[in-house]
């Protein structure tokens, strides 16, 4: 069994070693609010509601991914308490979480067992200027990026050195999961055929639609690594839509990330 990553170095080594894994964030910005039946929007303005929640809940009720990122709010918050109650109701292990660490004493003891990871490891490394080695490792593999059309093609194909880019416009998402599934399936098939013997990596930055798509593709492509990068690539393309990327320290952190990735 692959050890649960505890640091950005652990994530980097997994990719570097070519160990296939699948990772998505179910337990952060809006996912659990949708799952427990709330109505509203997340920080990107994406709507969550019970219909979205039904799609997302399947990823946990029928666990098949290697890791799931978890951080559903501060201890005692409404979102955190609702998430924990929903997990217990569905026989899923509830991890113990603090701002920088996650432990999971109930793993293996429940009806359904999810391998939780602290979801801020990758994004926090990005904000601190410690993501460079991870980016450099991604560049050493045949990389496909699936993300919003706001990502600059020059960044994706140049800086990240991706061999494929599926740019998804804002009006395409949960309403077209089948079309997106077919698009990414075709892209993975093409990249694997052109890179026989090499481990293919898919970087996802697609919000809610990424979760069920990663879950579905995991069965068809068990040798392909899939990583939910969330909004990590946005600020490299001028979209500083998260608190950490609005800080005065971000330009220096970004420069260090790129420099240590070998592209700055």
C-alpha cells in the first residue's frame, strides 16, 4: 500500500518514482456543503446544491481512488460538523485534522475506508514557494492538463511542458460529464500511445467536475496518475483568486517555484 503523503516531498517522490495513484479533493471548498444538501456557491462562484452533491457523494460512497484531500473547515464550524456527521452516517472513516496535520485512527475499521490526505499540502507549498521540485517532476513526465480556459496555453504547454491541454470553458462542466469523459479518454489514449513505457500524469484544475471524472477514469486507466491540483495554476496565469495568491509575497514565491522547477 502506498504511504499517505505527509509533505510536498512525499508527493514529489510519488510522481518521480512513477508510482501510479489517483488523488482528488473531496472535503474542501463547497464539496461537503453540496454533499449534505446545502445550496449556494463556492469561492469561485460555482454553484453547489443537492444535485451536485449526489454526483460528488458517489466518489466517497464507492471509494476507488488512492487518496482524497480533506479539510472541511475549522473545528466546530457548521461545515466541519456537517461533514463529519455525513461521513459517520455513511460508514466512512472520519480523520482527525489540525491546520497542518492529519491523522486517521478509524481507517480500516469502518464499512467504507477512504485514505484521507491533508488537502492543503500542495497548495500551501505553492504559496510558500516550495512547489518547484514538484513542478519540475511533473515536467519530466508526459503531462496532460485539464483545466479552465482561463489558463494560458503558453504556461501549460511551455512552462509546464504539457503534451496535452483540454481547456474547458466556464459553461461546460457537470452538465457535460460524458462529453468531458470522452475527450479526456481520447487524450489519454493518444498520449499513452505516443509515450509507450512512460508513466502518464493528468493534472486536473476543474472544480467539481474533476471529482467524478477522476473517479470514473481510475478504473479504465489504473496505470495513469491523476492529481487534483485545484487552483494552483491560476495565479501563474494572472488569476489571483485565492487569499494566499493575493499576498505581496506571492510574486517572489512564484518566481522561486519556477526557478527551482528549472524554468525560471
